[in-house]
C-alpha cells in the first residue's frame, strides 16, 4: 500500500474530508482537515477495511505564532500494523478559540495525550473525561509550550546576564 | 596493623578517659548515619555505584539505607527536583526527626544545573536548608564519598545544643518549617 | 484508603518534568546532546542516537558506513549496561 493509494481511498470513499495533503520530507503522507471533519476522518481511517489505521501512535500540539488564524495545530499520527504504513493528520485552528472534539471515544490512549496537549498548548478537547493538567503543577496559569512564554524561571534572582547581552529577568530590579 | 580512630581531646589516666559528652555523641552520630536516598535521576545511578562493592559506602557506618524519613538522619537529594516535586521533598524533610542533615548531590539539586527552565526548582535550598553541596553532572562516586566525609565532619563537630539555638530556629523559620 | 486497604488509586506523572521540549526549542542542535544524555541515564547513547538521526533527517545528511558501524557498537554496549 502506498501513500497515493491511501489518499485516493480517502478521496473516493469520503470526498470533501480533506483540505490538503502532501508527502512530507520523511516520506510520510500528511493530510490536513478541518476542525468540523476531524472526528469523522479519524473514525473513517480507523474503521475502513482497506486502510485499518487502528493504532494511534502519538498526538501533539504545535504552535505557529506567525500564521494568522492557523496559529495552533494538533497533529495525529496513525499506524497500520498489518501493512506497516503510517499517516499524519493535521488540524489548524485560531489561538483565540482553541477547541477540538476529543479522540478518546476512538482510542483510550488519547486520554493522556490530550491532557498533555491541553497542559502545554491550552487546547480544550470537547468531551474529554478528565481534562486537567498532567505534567505541570496544577496552579500554573500559562500554557508553557506556546512560543510567547519564556523558557527560564521568572522568579529566579541569582542570574544577571546583562553583561552577556541579555536584559536580565523580567520584574527583577538590579541595583 | 589495625588502625584505631583518633581520640578526641580529653583527659586520660589509669583506666579512664574523660571527654565532653558533646564530642562522644558527635563521634557516635558521625559513624552511624542512616541516609535516606531521595534519588530522582542520573545522580541516583551514581549513588547506586557508590553503594556498591567498589566504592562501598557501608564503611562509613551507612550500612542501612532508610526508606522511611522517620528513621533517618541524612537526606541525600540526588537529581533534578521539579517544582511539582518540591512540596513532596519538603514534606519528607519535615517528617525526619532531629537531628537531620541534608546533602545536595549533583548540579541539578544544587542549582538547577543545565535545566534552567520554568518547571525545575533552581536548587533545593529554595525549599529546605542544605548542609553540603556536591558538584558534578553527575558527580563521580569519589565526589559523593567526599561529600559524605564532609557531612561526617559536620556531624562530629556539631554542639549538642545547636538544634535548640535561636539561630537554628531562625533558619527553619526562614524556610517556613515550624 | 479504607484502613490499610487501598480502594482506588490514580496515577499522577510529571514529578521530574524538566521542560525538555522547551529547552530543545531554544538551544542549538549540538547543545541538545547532553540533554538527551540525561533523559534515560541508563542507556544515554540510544537516546542520543534518536536525536542525531532526527537532525540528520532534517538536514539531509548521509552518515558514512564506518560511523554507522561505530554507532551500532556503542548502542550494543549501552544495551548491556542498561538494566
């Protein structure tokens, strides 16, 4: 089974589900769909008797701050163990309104992955049974993997990098 | 030839030896420290090598690792402490009975190390008082042994009244440990 | 808990979350190698190899045969030491 066959099968069985597709740099088929269609597409990919993408390898968020109304992206990677072929599904949506239907109804494994995506990017998965922070402390009030948040700990007081071309840490007064 | 430990200052005479209680207790404590390993990452692996036969930490009187904080004297923090872990570490420290000592093994426990990020505690001395810092990423077992010997030196020379002194109470208050 | 009996348990993770992804965003690629070393400290060369292969794929670098053999030897040695 090849990427072309997979793409042709999706277009033939469910026309209109895909927004775009490409073969990525690593030779994997990468398809893009819309927020409304993602649930139907994932279900089709899992249940179609020819495609059989029955295994959810990973699911994660991506942040593109420059792209207007396409800032946030959620990427699913599916794997067909019988034919050993993989597919990548991407959904883009604006950062102001980050919500997406959950995939936990299709794969139980999506539970923690979606919690992680919520934790780091603030994507709300509608229908998720327990959408709370998973890796970070629970009272954190930012979504740290978005590009606008800085890497370093803001409360740190023992580092003065002004002489190395930095501007010191925010909120710290140097005397 | 058997090597015998050095005698502390005191008066020796026919059939008796007199020294201060503080010194005697100090020697006894220093040679029977029960460590509580709090190993979260790579430095913990080095500590396992230190406990093994090659380096053999047991010869310092640390035969028994205590995994209950209530029965241990020395808290060995080895590895990165994330901010989520910090309350756990503080709780373990408060559960330990006095007198207690803390050794921070490795760059992460001492200062945050290479993980200068929002989720990592930048040194455990932000939450609990530390007696000895061991540098290295991760430190060699020799370095850990050196840190242990420094702790023994501290324990040996600690006055009995130190834990009741206002300075010590002030130190604990600074860390909001009652 | 019901007395000494555990009735239900809920797994919680993230106690050594070190923001590795965010670090990797901010550092040049050759400075990531020491960080992947410390991901799994029992078999660090294997983690390094994963990172190096990613960089090679992104930069379209062909690795010489000799280096590939050396990698396999190093990874096998790491496999022995890993528990």
